[in-house]
C-alpha cells in the first residue's frame, strides 16, 4: 500500500527498502519541480534515501511512510536551494534579440532550467489527473516556481500536485495549518502575477493534436521548409537556446535565426521523444566528416491550440541525450 501506517519496527529491512523505492519516481518529479534540474533531483532523491535508511529508528508510527519520506526530501531540497542560484530560462533573464544576432558565449549550465524525460516523473492513471500533472511539469511552470520562496514552493507542490492535506503539510514543515494555507495563497498569487507578466496563458492541447503538429514540425524542420514552419508557429512564438542567453520572439526572427546563424541546421534529422509532457526531438546535424549525423540539440516544442508557442533548444547533448535514451550517432541509412 502507498501510505504505510505502521512504524519501521517489526518490518524487515528488505520490506522497508522496497517500500521506500516505490516512492522514487514520484520523489524525482517532486525534487525536479523544486530544483529545476533532473540531475540535481536524482542526487536529492539518492540523498533522501540514504537519510531515510539511516533514520529508520526515528520513524514514528503516527506518520505515514510517504509523509515521512517527503519531509526528508523537502529538507534535502531546501538545503540544496540555500546553496544554489535560482535557475531560469533565457526569457526570464533578458529581452528578446534579433534572429540575426550571434549567440555569444555559453553561460554556466547551473543557470538554466533543464528538461525532464517522461519516465522520471510520476503520471497518474486517471486521465484528468494526468493532464493536471502534465501542466505541472511544463517548462514555463517549472521556471515560474523558481520565483517562489523555497518553503512556499514546497507547500504549493505538496498541496496541489501531490495532494497532501493541509494538516500533513503543516506536520511536515513543523508549522500550523493556518500558516500552510497562508503560504499557499501567497504562492498562488505570485504564480498568477508571473503568468500575467510573461503572457503565459498557454493551454495544453489534446495529445492527438500535439502528435500531429509535432510530426509536421519535424518534417518541416528536417526539410528546412520555412513556409511550412511559419504556418505552424504562433505569431508570438519564442525560441530559446540555453546555455546561451539568446532568445527571440516572433516568426520572422525565428526564421532569420534558422536561415542565418543556424543555417548549419539545414539537413538535420529529428528523433522524437517527450520532455516535460511536450513533444521533443533529438536533433542531429550532418557530420562534418560526412558520415551520418551527430548530436546537436534537444528540442522541446510547446503547443497551445493548433500552433507551436515555444521551441526550447538545449545544446547540452553530452548529458541530455543519454538521459533521453537518444543514440550518440545516426547513420545515413537509419530511419527516423
């Protein structure tokens, strides 16, 4: 059962370990939302498991195992956040630039919100709950969360994403229910103001629509068909390129980028995957040796209605491609 209502006393170590491991995927999703990095989230969950195992003798029977492990995970995340800078997207740090602009030097990888593969976040079986969970892992939502104080961030996620009661969160934080409710109200108000300021009013489209648009996008990008791409993009679509601070808004600037500084992407092949609940692609550019195609970027494509609203292009292929099970090379004859 999910919420174990008995203490560790009387349970075999193997049984406890299995019950702790049963929470790992959900914990990674929680820590990812807290920290904005899958790699940091995996480290945080591993530290959580170590602390839980070492502290089994302090596990109290009045607390569920799930509540107890989330208390530990929250403290690990709060410790991590206290020693780190806030992660962001390029559009959170500067104004858009012209599509003809050089990207400039790359910035440190620790500055950026990172994408997350589907397998590392818990997806409820109920379709309505799954849709809500998908919204809560969108890159824009993860970026907005970073503007909340750490404990408010945890409170919002525990209450609205993981469905903890106000009493459970109060016990977890060691505060009152009134304090939890107040923190939740402030967090909601901050996120609402953030969405209004950034114009993030996107509503996730049905899966069938996303798949169809993603297929058209992949074909248009691979053939470098700018006319078809312009038909797929929202008039205010954005493209960002972490670890570079550069980003652009609007169809004309995105086209200027692709046909100017990024013209080397012509002839790329795209392998489909999923990131943050959105269609994504491993982009492979023609190899400079002429033998096949080499990793170039992970593209995450946000869709609202019947248009693409954001294209996030992550260049850290050395770390991201293995995470998304994308191959290190594509041969000339391989199907995509």
